[in-house]
C-alpha cells in the first residue's frame, strides 16, 4: 500500500519522464528518413512493451510485503549466478554471450545481477558487530562471483558497475575512508605510472593521507611499496606488449589515432552532438543517424542522437531530469534510517550515477567507448526493467519509513 505522506511523487514523476524520453529517443533513433522515404524499426515499441511490464512490476513491488522480498534475495542471487554461467552457452551476439533469447525478446542476466548483488551485499555489510575487515571480505565475496562471470561473457563495462556500487556501499556501511583509498590505490598507481613525476606525487600523497589516518608504519610501508612496485612495473609491462597491442590501447585512449577503425564511433558521436547546435536539426532530421554514419545509435550512442536532433536545449533538459533523479536519491539516503536500506540506496545511486556519467562522457568524447548504456534512455529491456526496479526499491523504502527503525 502507498503511504501518501511518505511516497516520493517527485522521484516517481522524474522516473516516468525519463522512461518517456527514452521511448521518444529510441523512436527517432530507430527511424531513417531519406527524402520522402521513412523507415521505422521495431525497437521503440519493444521498449514501450518493457515500459508497460515495468509499470506492472512496480505496482507489485509496492504491494509486496518486505519480509517476502527479504526471503527472496538469496535464492534469486543464486539463480542469477546460475544464469550468468548458462548464458555463456547461449548463441553469441557480436562476439559476446550475454543474452537469452525468449520468444523474440532478449534477457540479459548481468543486468539483474547488479541489483541482486547490491541487495545481498547490503544485507551482509549491515550486520551488527561486524568488524571492518569482515565487512571488506564479505563484500568482496558477494561481488567477485557475478563480476567474474560477467567479464568472461565478455562485458568489462558492466563488471565495473559491481565494484562502483560496492565502493559506495562500503562508504555507507561505515568502512573507514583509508580502506577505500587502499582498494582504489592500485588503479591510481597504474594511471600515474606513465610519468615518474606523477608516481612520486601519488606515492607522497598516499603516505601523507595514510599518516593522517594514524595507520601503523608497517601498513603504510607495505601499501607504499606495493603501489610503487606496481607503478614501476607497468612501463616494463607496456614495453613487453606487441606493437599492435599497444596501438589498440592507445586508440582506446585517443580515438583520433584510428579514425576509420576503433575510433570511428566516438568521432561520429562527437560530430552528431556538435552539429545539433542550440536547438538541434529537428525531429527525425539527424543526418548522422539517417545516413547511418553513427553505429549503435539506439543503444550506446543515443545521447548523440538527442544532441543532434534536439540540440543543446534538448540535452540540457535531459541532464536536468537526471540531476533531479540523483538529487531525490541523495535525499532518500539522508532520510532512510534503516542501515541495510541506506546501504542499498547508496549502491543504486553509485552505479546509476557512474553509468550515466560514463555514457554521456563517451558520447561527447570525455571517456573512451565502453558499451555502457544510458539508464532509462538507451534501448534494452533488461536494462530498463532492472534500473526501474532499482528506483522502485528506493520508492518502497521511502514509502515504509516509520514502520521500521
């Protein structure tokens, strides 16, 4: 039942507007208009069907008792792991084993794995009298199995989402900041390894921060040596790669190195966004899309279509909707008092925000192409259903404030 005094109508309306914006965007991205000839593919009505299914699932979710949801988390997580294993034997699509094809519709178990892993990890991290080290170990044990299976598919972009959500949940669960710093420090060391000045600055900063947290000299020394070793060994590893392997990595970082190959998509996406100007070229009038210069324009690069046809103003409106969405979720994190639920909402916030940033950044050339869809906007039934249910869980938690402490 809906508690009208506690139900977040603003978050619900924004969710609905984002889904509607997604269907409109997918329709125009699915339509090719050359002269008087108009061709429309079926992606938009498939997304419309999934939107209808999502509304029904959200209705059921709001009426389902919380004890029933709590009982289902563990068995559904285990079933999802089995599906992640079985999907590797499904027919490959574009070289990846990610989807089950059911009656003409595709189901991607890696999407449901994100939400189920967050729910399970939040339960484990929120147990009383759990030491900080046990929080770290249990969190890793929840995330490692699904993330490894997703990498094998292969889908590196989605696997990152698990770790982003876990870091956010660690912070919400009260894991000290220095632990989080130690977890991400190897990644920073790899990035800093490209210049010796960056290495020295990073190691000095790491030591300074760890000293501020009053860690033992043994811990500081071990962490510094390991990160320094990693930073020093990376150039050696780089020189050991074949020329073509180095070219692939460099093109991944700088698409202009191979404008007709691996850098083609991001270049065409930037052209589409830039050509839209202030108000865009108009409904169905995007030339990058109509001439099929921009691949995957109904999924990964749909933001470029919005920028081309609706211009800066259309892109700004979409960004405003996302801003309101994340603002309302941060308010939910503040207002929810049950620790497990607060950790869940923080994990959902973390992965949705990161996914949105990476996709939009990819479309405007800030980050390399990763294949991560834009939440609620890109075509994909599994992605829409799971992201919608994730926001639905936040709405349910807010609706039941006061029933639990």
